């Protein structure tokens, strides 16, 4: 029988299927179902810096008479942060009592500030690892690409200075030289990099002429970009990679493993089919491995990565094949 064990988050996992951060991983009863379905690990719903800021602004809007007291504002800001952190720590503690798979905390931040100190308290609560969900859209024309990149490196390094648990990074693809950034991040001691975080995109309603939220759940074609970069980078990065976005079928998860990923993170598939979809993924991957004669994931992981295939297969040849009359 196929052995699905792998390694990510600096931890040994019984399956490459990881339940990614979502509202499904914000409640202990759901986390239990995910664990019972055979997930290799669960990433708790992210603690979002922006959500805490919005809560602070909303509370201040209801207390306009206090806006002129800066000392109280500082105190109230502190209280809101502490309450948010307290609830998150309780989620970690409760989840650890109920499941026997790694529980991964997640911080989503857009600034390298005192939020870094949350990391130590998360470690003390018993999280097995910490995922930093870092995301900056480079829309500020006055901010250099170097400043955007330094945010990632500064944040990761500061967190790693205050915790002993493994730290992984979930990044976007918005870099002027993505390959360089991923390789350099992989060399500073992170336990893994996930490609790519999926923040909900805006859309436009032409009837109301308003900016609205685009489709929330991922679709079955979104995996192609993270798959490409997994194939390109898996043999170059100094740490394991995981893929995410649009992984709705076990077949897609297998593609990521062949491209060199150690694991995949899924969320939309769980929303659509329930936690039992994880058992389905595991079963189909196991059957595929049996058919191919593979006993372990390491036997085929990265078989089709850039290191083993011609560079054209992952980069330009496909474009020329379809649009330039070239074939190979």
C-alpha cells in the first residue's frame, strides 16, 4: 500500500493534503472533521492585522467623544489586539486537545510592526508551526520593488528571532523577480514556502457601477500558475514548496507533487464537498501510486520539475507551440 507521508512546515506529515487557512479552520468541530478525514495538517484561519485595525476603527467610530484622548486610544488599541490574540490562542489550545495532526497558526500581516510579538504567544499556546501569510500589492508607484521585497525578509527574520517553532511563508506572485525572491527566502531558514496566497480580487458591477468582490472560491484553472512556478523553483529552492489555489481534484495534487511540491493546501474543495474530500484525495493519490508502482511520494516527487525536464517545457515552448507554429 502506498505511503503518503511527506514533510512540510518542518514536520513529518501523514499526508500531503493540508487544510489551508479559511473559515473552515476557525472552529474546533470543523478542525476535528478535517483531521478525521486524513489531512496531513491544518492551518488555522489567519489572524488578520487588517481585521484588528477595522475593529479598532469601528469601535472608535462609536466613541467619537474619546477620539481626542490619545492615551485612551493607545490603551483601547492595545485591548482590542489582546482580545483578538486571546481568542486565537484559545483556538490553538482547544484544537491541540482534540486532534493528533499538526496545528499550524497563521498570521496575515501587511506591516512589520509589533504584530511580530504575537508570534511568541502563539508558540507558547502550543502551535506546531507558524505560517506567515504575507501579501503586498505593488500598487504604490512611489514605493520601490526593493522596499516591497524587504518587507518580506524583515518580517520573516524578526519572527524567526522570537520563536523556536518552524516558520513557513505563504507569498504572492507580485515580484519583479519572483525566482530570485523565492530562492533567497528559502535560504534564510524558513521551513517551507507556499505558492501562492489567494486574496479575493475586486470586480465591477456595471449595473450599480460599484466595485464588488469577485468569485470567492477558486476554480479549477487557477492552479496552472502556481504549478508552473513550483516546477521551475522546486529544484532551486533550499526549502520545501507547497502549492495552493484551484486544487479541486486529486489529479491536480498529483501534478504538484510531480512538479516538486512536498504538499498542497486546499480550501475550496473542502467548502464544496466537505472534509471527506480529503479522504477522497488520499485514496485517489494512493491508487495512482499503486498503479504506477510507487511506494512513497519521494519516488516521484519532482520527477517533472525544471531540473529533470528541458527549460522550454516550463517556460516559453508551450507559447510557441500554440501561437508560433512551433512544435516539439
